[in-house]
C-alpha cells in the first residue's frame, strides 16, 4: 500500500471516530449539556480559524476583519430566518420590520416542514457567506494595496465601522438597530454543526492543495518570485480575501445559531484577536492545528477551568478562585504554549504528516539495528 493511500485511510479513520464520538455525545446527553455546548462553539471557532489561516497563514495577508464578516453572516441568517408570525414581537420598535418572509417557511411549503426548514436555514447561511464575500470584494479593491500592519489596521477599522453601522437605528427595519434579533431557528444538537463545519473545512483543504493554494503559498513566501513566475498578485490576493470572508460569513451564521440571539456588540475586535490567538496556538499554516487549537481553547475556557471563577476547582476550595481568575490561568497556559511551541502545536504540519513521522522513526530504528 502506498503512503498516499495510508494517509487517506488514516485521515478517514480519525474523522470517522471523531464524528462517531460527536453522535454518541448527542444521543446520550441533553442539548443543554456543557459538552454539547463546547462542541458547538468549538466547531464554529474552528471554521472561522481555518478561514483566517487561509488568509494569514497560507497567503501571508495580515487581516483583522474576521469579526466584521462574521457579523454580516450572523445578521443575514437572523433576518432571513425569523418566522413571519414572530417578526412583530422581534421588530416591535420598527413596525414589524421591512422583510415579511422567512426562508425556512418558504421552503417548508413545498419540501415539508423538517426538510424545508433545514434547506431554508442552510440557504440563509449561504446568503450570509455570499454577502460577506461581496463586502470583501468591495473593500478589498482599496485595502489589499496595503501591506502588513497597514492592512491589519484597515481591516480592523472596517470591522469596527460595520459593527457601529449595524446598530444604527436608521437600519432598524432590517437589523433591528441596537435591539436583539431572536426567535430564529437553530440546530439543537451538535452533530449538524460538526458536519457543516467539516464540509466547509474540507472545501478549504481542497483549495489549499489545488494550484490556487500553491499560488497562495508562493505569494506568502516571496511576492517578487511569485510574480516572476506569472502569478497575478492582485487577483490571487483578492481571491484569498474573498474566499476567507465567505467562510467567515458562514461561521458567523453558525455563531448566531449557537448564541440564540444576535447583537452587534459581541462581534468586536476582541473576537478577532481570539480567533487569531487560536490560529497562532495551532500553527500558522496548519488546518489541523487550527481545528485542534479551537477545541482545546474552548474546552479549557468554557469547561475545564470554569471552576476557577466559582471558588471551587477540582474539589479544592480557595479564596483566590474568584471571578476572572480563570482568564489569568488561561493566559499563563497560552504564554507557556507560545514560549515552548513557537511554531504552534502542529507548526505547518497536517494530520497525515503524523503518519510520516512514525514511518520515518521506524525506518531509522530499523537502520540502527
């Protein structure tokens, strides 16, 4: 059996085991259990982290606008899926809102309630991604001429302006102004989140291994050499920016599902920094690293270390276990990871590369004997 087939089988087995574990959690635990919540949030963060890694890690463009594109996806999902009967109560200050239809209800009319509602929800996610991609195209025309820190500042400013814009009461009939969007359909269990995020990440992985992905990496390594090889820098940078924003928009829609309500306030620069931190911890240029770091980060912050804020941790009572101490401990852990794993947990390696390492180790041991 060739090494390529071994890698494929190894990856498929690992993914199948993870999916089976997720299904087992869904079947045995209620939807409100902390384990289900952790899986939901971690899969959303994994998708957004991978989309950011596509831009920052594989193309070398330092963008900090991810929260803005997530905001677009979240609002698009909420606006398009709130049932018509509930719009009057949601848009109570804006005469029921400007939009008087719901995609899940439209598709439920001729596909059946369950299937039609699911199709409508997926279509709303897609619209959110496309809206984010369109906005990325428009702002990418001027900002992608900038480099390094200037690009980061420009995209960060865009995200903050967009957040303030969505809270503007003049847009209230659509965005509900500074009020919450709520009463839209969500997935109760974690399995749909895992499947959706898994499919999106698989598409990104296929893109990275294609000729476009090789062009992105060439731009990251040396723009002058890439241009000399015939790569259109402006076109490929714009393409990476748009694709990354598209998946961030879908991640924003999934984030809206996870939160249950939508407001502009959570989509601030802190969210972008959190995603960037996950990318760095996992390894810049590693899809596997971003996914692994997302689950480790959410598991630690939302579950494992939660007791440090409540006065009791691992059965130990201490007066120092007060509100906020959890983030102090988490920060120390992150500092240790950055100090001792400077390239992140995975570096620039992927899951199948672990098989290569074992194979090389066995060959060395055999040669030594």
